[in-house]
C-alpha cells in the first residue's frame, strides 16, 4: 500500500515537470529509467563476467565522464586502474632466458629411478658413480631431488628385501642331499646319492650302490669336496637317515659347512631334493627297466646332464640351471632340430645355425 502511494507521487511529480515551463529532455528521463534498471539487475545478478571488449569500452567511456557521473558504472576506479596495469604488463613482457642448470631428460630420470629401485642399499654417491660408468653426468644433489620426488628415501632405509629376494640370497649358499632307490629288473635295490644346489637347481650325482654304509657315504662326500663341484657353500640340508653317519658330516664341517638336519618325518623340509626325485622317476626311471649297475650309472648320468643343461625350470624363468638367461633369437628363420637321448625317451630341441 505504501509503495503504491510512493509510486503515484513520483508519477505526479514527473507530470508536473513536463507541464511546467522548465525544459526537461526526454533523454534525461530515459537515462534515469536505465539507471534504475541497472540497479535492479545488480540486486539480482552477482559479479558479471566481462570480455576484453567490454573492459575496453568501459575504460574509454569512463575517461570522458566527469568524476561525479562515474559512480553509476558497473566497475569501480580501482578496477579500471587494475585493468590498466594488466595491459602494461602484457605490453612490456619480454621472453627471459631460464637461469640455472638444464633440465634432466626423461631417459636419465628413469635410469636414476631404476638404479634406486633395483638397488635399495645404494646411496646417492653410489648411484652417481654407476652413472659415470655409463657416461651419464648427474650431480648427487640432482639424484637426491629425483628420488625425493619419486617418494624414494635415502639408503639403506629406502626399502627392505622381499621374502623372495631374501630366500634367493640365502639359497645361494645352501645345498641339499638325499637318497632315492631304484629297483632293477632282477629285484635288486640300488641306493643313489645326489646333491642339489638350491639357487641354481643344479644336480650333482655322487654315486649308486647296494650297500650305502658309513664308509661309502663319507667317501662320496670327500670326492665331491675334492672336485670343488659345490663351490662355496655355507649350509648342507639332509634328513635324519641312518646312512648319513658322523664321518659324512665331519667331511663338510672341516670345509666350514654347517650341516642342518630336517625334523623327523618331515620330507617337505627338504622339498628341493624330494622334487628332483619325483621328476627323475616320472620322466626317466619309471619308463625303463634297469638290468645292472653299469646301465643304471649311464642312465642317471645322461638324465642328470639333460636335467642340468636342457630341461627348463619354472623357478629359473623357464631356463636350464646352467643357462639362467634365454638365448637370443636367431637373425633369420632357422630349422628346428631334435636331439634324442636314452633311445628317444628324452627330447631336446635346438635351432640350427
């Protein structure tokens, strides 16, 4: 009600001004209405989004208006001054050369991170030294900064070895031994003694006999120790079979090797040796009739040689024990050749040169 009364009063005043003798321009009334519309829109709309052309128009028009008439604009004097400073910065901007050392390329960065991940005990200086061998010049501070950005801490707290890495490192100095029996065609039992390296899965055949007493077993241990076939070992795993006498253990103790006995009735504690016995039976011995010791010795040596040089192993990346890396592919298509052993019982494939 009150707003309606005010509206009628304003309309009456405008009519009196038009009817009076004073000269009132219609444009002035139009500007009054437009300013009121702008005020109404400001109450409804937030901060408007202006394009560069809008800013240029407001800035140019504001210079032509007196200071008292500039208050009705959408922008303030501070805004106009800020726009002017931005234009000045864009006008007087020159390309500047980047100071400091040149950036590290992606190849060098990946190489540094690879060395750090594969060698968690290497520090910054050790990584820099390894890179120098590869003709890559990087400062220790750069290596430290790259490792920090990748979330890799300093050595040796960067990361510990996994269980696989830990067990592989321990297996490098462990050898297991065991017996298995072979029944001949004449029902005569032979006892075969063998040694297997846990890291490489390489098998060493000690010998076969019908009477594995303490003297024979100790002599086989001496023969193997004298040949140096086992290399530098630290531990020997064996079961609690009575055939392993004190003389057998003493041969290895004199070489600085610790003999570890498996628990009672626990063949899984000597799993590598047990696995070889099963493999030898299923792939060779179960398919042959052994007549005498000479045939048995020949069959075992041929199979052990095939096992060490030809048969792939899952634990070694499907490579034989004597070759832990697969051979490179031939440069051209080559013919596949097959080599038979034990009368065709064992097959080995090779690419012809």
